[in-house]
């Protein structure tokens, strides 16, 4: 398995299957509750158009939840993401879905919609397009 190269493309913006309203109206157990609280404290939901402009690899992709049900992708800006460097300012405290990106518990998937600069493309036989920071 490839190690993260720290390109930051996965965080600009972050994608999740639920809206902010859904996170506000729920509670979870254990790590999922920590993740929910992190989302509520640090994420701001953004418009889909803006999200797809920054993450064009997701256009036309079908996303599913852990039960296999089709979900909408929801885009978020994270105030712990530093745009200038592409780094996480809360790396040690980041939620579980950030820690397990991109494979989660499923392992590599050939149909994964990864940013071109993501080093994990190598896990599924795709080229990695290294981009210079602006």
C-alpha cells in the first residue's frame, strides 16, 4: 500500500455523505461521535458546484454508504486545512474518515474517484499527476 504524499487534494474540499443538518440532528457512539463533533466544529458545507469545480474527478461518480445505498456527495471546507501548504493543522486530532482516506475499511477499489495528485492512485495502477503548489 502506498503512503500518503501529503498533496492535500483530498481536503480541498472534503467530501462526506451527509449534510450539515443531518450531522446536527444526530448522535453516534465512540469514534463516530468524535468525528461528528469535529465536523460540527470545523467544517462548513459549500455549494455542490464549487465542490465539483475543485474536485472534478467526482463529477458523475456514484457514491454509496456503508450499507451500499446510493448517497449524494456533500462538500465541505475544513478550517483546519491550510490552503497555502495543503497541510492539515489538526493532523493528530483529525477524524477517522481523514485517517483512513481513501480506502477506509474496504481496501483499494479500481473505480475510486481520487484526485489526480493523490499518491494512492498508484495502489490501483493509475498514474500520479504531481502538481506544484501555487
